[in-house]
């Protein structure tokens, strides 16, 4: 029986890396976007001192919908993004590439 090792003692093989399937990668990217958006909404709402119910009223949504957004349980549509930006008195900025995404609400200047 040959007990020869492929690597010298103390050395290990690099871990095998598996490329995610395109469908799996798309799900991960969508989840990361939802989490980034959820954080941006929560941060801006907290900055304004609004409750979920108050933000919901401003945006014409239910408090439950705001809770789903802030928990990343829903993926926003473009019309929803606009409604939330207006309700949060802010402009929405999105920057993304293959590895990261940055979503922020920036206060709109008072007229």
C-alpha cells in the first residue's frame, strides 16, 4: 500500500472553489441589493426620526410593507424607489459593480 502524500508535510492543498451557477449568482446579487437598499431606507428613516408607520403614511404604503423593505424581504420596483425617495425627502444614489453596491439617500436641499 502506498501512503505517499500529494503535498509535503505541513502543506495543504488550496480549497477547491466552485463557481456559482448563473441562477445562484443572480439570487445572491439580488439579495445583496435588497440588503443594501433596506439599510439605506432604515438609515434615512432613523435620521429623520420617523417611525415605520410615519414613513408608510408619507409614501402611501402600509407599515408592513416598510417592515418588509427594511428586512430585505422584498425587492423594490422603480416606482417604489421614487415613492420612498420623495417620502424620505431625499435623492436616491446607487453605485454598483460586479463586487459591491452602494445605495444611499441624500437629503434634498430645501427650496
